[in-house]
C-alpha cells in the first residue's frame, strides 16, 4: 500500500504525561494530578476514586513528569532529528482557565502553548492538539462533579473558543476529547474519573450519563465565538481507544483478533 504524500508520521504526548510544572505560572491542579503512580497506589485510586481528592499518596507522576514545560525546546529538536513530522499534544485546561470559571484566560498559559506550537512549526512538525486529555480542573470536579453537570458545556466551549482563536494560525488539527468511548466502560470507576473527572455514586443512572457525554462530544466538534465558526467538523476528530486482544502467549492471527474488535463496537459512537 502506498501512503499519500500528506500522511503524517508522528508521535504523541499529553500535557499530564509530560509537562510537570503543575502549579507554575498560574496553573491550578487538574484531575490527573491526583493519580499516584503504580508503586504508590495508582490502581487502588483508579478503582476506588471516591476519596481520591482527599487521599494523600507518596508520589504523583504528573506533577513533575518529564519537565516538558521547561525543556520542550530540547525535546522538540530531538523529535525532529528522528524524523517526526507530526506531534499529538494536549492543552492543560487549567493553564488557560485555572479554575475553569475565570472571565479572562491566563496569559502565561496561552503564551506557553503559543511558543510550543511555534517551536514545532520551526522544525516542520505539525501540531495535532487535544483539548481535553484526562485533564479536568479540580475546581470543577469539586463544585459540579465535573462532566456529570451540564454547566461544564459552556465552560468547555469558552475554553475551546479561546484556544481556537489564539492558535488559529498555528494549529490546523484538533481533537475534542481523548478516548471518549472509554465512558462506555462505566462499570469500572477508573474510566469515569480518569477520562472525565466524574466520581460515580452507586444509585446514579450511569447509562444516562454515558449518552450525555456522547452528546457533549458531538456538539463540541463545532466551536463558535460571537456566532462565527472558528473551526469546522472537518478540522476536528474524536480520539477513540480501539484495542485488539488475543490470549497471552498466543501469536495473533486475523480470525483471533476479529472477535475482540467486534466486542468493542458497542463503545464506538458515530455521527448520523
């Protein structure tokens, strides 16, 4: 198969995986900042997130990460040296609106991403930017229960419009939410908190919540500012997790992989 000349070979990072600097230049904590590493209780926290904001763990990897916030120029240069032509990145919502409800965005945060995307383009790397990659403001989790409350739609729309406008000459490709279809796995609490900052109660109608999120993502693919579209649906895509599985130690074959892929179809949402 011959790939087209505009095919993008690249890599991927998320703000919470790489930036660190979790409380610098006006940024406030987000959902990922409360997840410890595997050696210090990560799975317990993800599977039992009810007290995650109040529990104190020994180490939180996202708070330091790889210090990309201070060292991104060196990292971008190294990526260019190995031939990367596109880099999927995410914006940390709390760098732009620290609590999610400020009237004006944080200029220090806006400037950081402007310089980051400019550096990518200087090396011929196309930035592909995710708006929300497991990164919900702590303040919105505490006040509204995160995406369990429809008031987050307007706050997300304001955040999206801000970055669409600021980076309209630097970013061509956007993603709305990371692995949005993981919400279908609502029986496992880790997906609610990790993906959306939501901490479920046992008596909640979880099916209703899941389809509410699907509706949010469909609506969010069109950003607006004073009635003027800042992007079209052709410029934005979902990021879906779609993983084939085979038995441990078994050499994967197509007949073995197909059933596992079909089992995931119920979690994939399509626009009509």
